[in-house]
């Protein structure tokens, strides 16, 4: 029999205890969340929910093990994407989803990031004096000119379309313009409650409307 590291046994036991203790268990993606923001989000969830990061294969093992007492919970394994963590709570899944969505904050676009929505540059004064920045704006595709002693964007422009990658040049320009087009937060992929799995698509729907339906 292959030797199993002691820390893995401890991790599995702690995950199992967490899942056994709470009625509502979710899978979240923590990818691209800066450590400081994650710490703030954990604080905001204090006494409401517990987040436990772990390796996907260990979470898989625990979900299989817990399936006997929590029927269908193993199906959460199908929703593990990104930097996976388990979230455990007594809140109903819709309330949990809303709290996590409301806690999301805007963040700068990093080179190589994929735009989740169109990145739009508004028309108007940039606040910059005439200088090399005019050429930088034009180089990345922003229609800019000098007007009344300031660099202005002559018309609203979609700089990066949703699904496209943000280049290093574009990221630098957005940063200088103090435009933070990315949204950073805990993505709830799926939640288990009373033998049912709720995906983020379902949870994003209005709770009252869903219950009425």
C-alpha cells in the first residue's frame, strides 16, 4: 500500500469535518484575487461562512466520502475550476451568492488578462497635458487629440472586446488613465443544499422569481 503523507490525512479529515458540520456547501474559484483583497473578503464573511482552500484531488476524495451522508454532494466535483476552495455556511445558496457578488471590487487590468466585458474608454477630457501620452493613446487605438490645452478622447471607444486578451500596452494605458475595468472577487461555481446542486447560472436569477416559478 502506497504511503499517504500525514498532512494529506489531516487535510482530508478537516475538510470532511467542515462538510459534515454545515448544511450548505459550495465550490468557489479564488483565481486572480490579490492576497490582501482575499483577506478582506474573509473578514467580511466572518460568522457567515468558512472558506477552505485545498487541492482538487483531496476535495474530490472528501466529496466522494461524504456522498453517503449527503446524497448527490459528489456532483460538486464537476464544478471545480480555477483556484478551488470549499465554502461552508448555513445561509441559503441565493443569499450566499448575492453576498459574494456584492463583495466584488474593481481592479486594474493586468497584461494577459481576459476581458470579462467590453472595456470602454469614455469620450472627453483625460486630464493629461499635451505630451507623449497622446501618442500612447493613439498607438493602442484610442482616438485622441489636443483640445483647449488638454488631451481629449474624441469619441467613446471599445478598446478591448469581451473575451479578448489585454495587451501590455493597453494595460499600461488603462492604468495611467486610472481605469480599473476588471472585477475581482470570489466566484461561486456551485452550491449543494438538501441533495440539490445549484449552479451560478441558477443562483444569479432573482430568488423570489425562482421560488415563484
